[in-house]
C-alpha cells in the first residue's frame, strides 16, 4: 500500500490497541526509512528512525481474532517499555484487511486504513 511508503511494518512495534464502535486503533513505534516523508535522522544507537504513530481502521463492520491486550504476550525492553511485537503482514482484499504479528491474526471486515505519525 502506498500509504506505507518508507514505513517498515515488520520492524515496527505494537504498543497498544483499542477496538470500539466502528474503529480499531493500534499505537505503533514505527520504523521509518528515508523514502518516507516522516523520516528524520535516527537517534543515537538506532539504525533507523522510530516515531510514534497510529495505525487505524475506520468504519469497520466486524473484527475477528483480536485478543485482549491483557491476554497477549508482551516483551519488556531494557528501558522498561512494553511492546507486543512486530507486524508480520497487512493485506487488503475484497474490502477486508488481514493483519498478523506476535499479537495474533486479526481479520477486519469493511472500512479503510489510516496511518498517522505523531512525533
């Protein structure tokens, strides 16, 4: 998807998620590369730019396979921050999205995907 030009989802980390009404939202520490308009010089000790972002599915009809954040396996990083792994794949087909990663496999019917970088 052109929306993710210069964004490496396989190297991005899920920090949190929320599903309510017709919206599914993931807080992400996004791996951003020079092809992206959001790229900035990496911080000391990082090999690429990481920035907080939101991956959001809006106007959705149904979500299946999404586990509660309390039951998902997490990792605690040396700095004490917690994440729920990477995004292995994000595919769109026939008005649906299929998202998978360490947090599980999620199927999303309907809606549209948005990606916003915050910092």
